[in-house]
């Protein structure tokens, strides 16, 4: 099956994952990032001045885009936390060691930190439109959220090329809401990387038939389980 995966840039791991499960990937990009240098500089300064107790990288994309801009300027004394293995891998590749959340959702940060979060300043370098509830959840848990809008996500306004694709996987709510889609064949399989993206799709009038665990690999596994169920 040829699967269109909505990414900001091409990701070789997506191709390898799809091949692992006997599928093929085509990376399509409905959005692009625009950096905010002033916010990036403020983030680096606060980390290096030890004004933060921890930094949470909520996605591989944020780590990939910010990494070259902040390293080696970024001190490593602050506790670094990555949202999943792909984010941790990106940080490692740019020389930043990070703990890894065992799951793939930003809301898993709070139970992961437990009581340690109380009174701690948690830095969140992020885009302007990602998971707005995280700061509120940190405050409710007794922590102090420090958000840095280091980049904004804007639509490419280019129609996605899904010619010949049997499925399309949306990897974030923004990737869905900002995507310029061609008319979709009724046979195409609609996929959401996780619950938050699935909610955005349903709100937009497109119900996904496959919902993953927050990772591309978990979503492909869910797809294969669905296909196997249909076969039997």
C-alpha cells in the first residue's frame, strides 16, 4: 500500500518503517515552519542562565528545527525530556542527551514527572499552534510553564500530491487543518497518528478509519491489524 504521510520535511525513517510493514511512503508537506529568532535567543539565554529546571521537546520536528539553531550554545545542565524515541534520536544526533517519555503524547509529561514537577520551571520550545493545554496542565500539577514560540507553522497552500496513494496519514492536527487536499477517492484509507489528530479530523468532517498511538510505526501497525481483520 502506498501511504501519503504529512510531514514538514522528508523523513527517511518513515520510509523504512513503511517498508518494514510491507508498505511504501510518500512524504507530502501541507505546512512549513517560520522561525522566530528573538524567541529562540530568549530560550537559549534562559536555559544557560539556569532559569529553567527542565526543557520538554514535544516533537521530533521541534527538536530537528531548533537543534542546529541552539546547539552548541545550549547548556546541558538542564534536564532535557523528549516526547518519544524519534525526538530523543534527533536530539542525540545534535549532541543533546535527553530522557524519553515512554509514550507519545504531550499530556503524558505530567504523570511522567510526578511530584518532581511541583515548583519547577518547565521550558517548552514550540510552534504557535501545538497542544495549547500543556501549559495549563503543568500549572495544575504545581509546575511553572515557560513557553517559547520559537517558530510558527504556516500552510504551503500547495495541493498535496496523493496520486496513486491508497491511504493518507495525518501526523498532527495542523497537518490536517492546513492541508490543501484534492478530491479524495472514497476508497482511500484515512489515518490519524493519534487521538488528538483524530479529533481534529472528525471535527473537520473526516472520520479516520485507523488511529495510531502517537507514532508513525504504531499507526502502521494499527493499519495492518485493520487490514488483517478485514481479510478474515
